[in-house]
């Protein structure tokens, strides 16, 4: 599944190179030349990851990262800092404000892709093509197949995304609002009960392999995928 990655870089040539690299890696880049531009884009779509240059006009990348990590809406977005400042103290400062990784310029596209993949695998596994195994189920995003007990599970596109999200975050309780944001997108306006409908469809599909009870209802809160 392609990730939406926001590139905040004020040098157009570098921004274009980063965006091209992301497209070749199968991602969907969003481009911003400043913090102000980035915030405008984020009001329309919350990205899966931010590539953030340290030196920006107006507000610096380090101050922007600090601001995001104190904002309830944006604090969980993973951030990779991009900078020519390679001193250890600068790296520590970047990580201290909440960045997930720190890449020093110049860097190779191959290195950056590896860093992006590692951060997404750790922080947002549901947007990667890495197979997921949990509770006796195997889900492969690349082939769009789910198997369990030697049988294939037939799922529609939404149920597949829903199961992928839940399996990637097992044993955690997810509110309906959280599920809507991660599976449908934060700018799609649908009712909370839509989640309930698709949960029922997902459970029904999982009866074929005897895994329907792995999708648990937490009364008054939401849903959990149990590996037990």
C-alpha cells in the first residue's frame, strides 16, 4: 500500500529529486516549500510520514517538529529529519524533539528508502507491503491475500484494509474514530456505525477459517485484534 509522504524542503531541485525518488519507490509525495505550506496541505490530508528539512524559511524544521509533537492531531506522524548538520549534538537535538530518524545530506536514494521503510514498518506497518502474521492468519498486501488454516479468506477492499490495520496493531483497543481515520482517511465523512458494519462483514468472512473471534468488541470503546 503506498504511503502518503509529505516532503518539506525549500530547495526546489532537492524537493523534486526527493519526490521522484518516492514515486519510484511506490509512494505518493506531497510537496511543501515552507512550514506554512506544509500546514495548509496537512489540513487537507494527514500524511503517513514527513521528510522534514532542518533549515527552512520562517519556522525551522526542528521547531516545526516540536510543534507537531505537541499537537494531538499530528503528534503520531513519524518524522525523518533531513539536514547537512552531521554533528552528534544536532542529531541528538533532532531526536529529542520527537523525530524518528535523522538523515545527513548528502545521502543516497537507496539509503533514504531504507530509512523510510524502517520507520514505516515500525510506526505505520499498515501502509507497507510487508506481510503480516498474527493469530494464525497471514496477510500479504502485495498479493492482497489472506490465509488461515490452509484456506483463503475472501475479503472486499475495505475489509482487507480494516484487517490489515487491526493485524498490524494487535492487542490494542481502537476507537471507531481511530479506525475511520486510518482505514477510510481523516477527510472522509462517514458515520461511526460504518465501522460496525464492516467489522460484521470481516467477522463473517473469517468464519471460513475459524478466526472470527480474533476481532473483539470492547464495549463502549471500540475494537481489538487479539492474537490469542
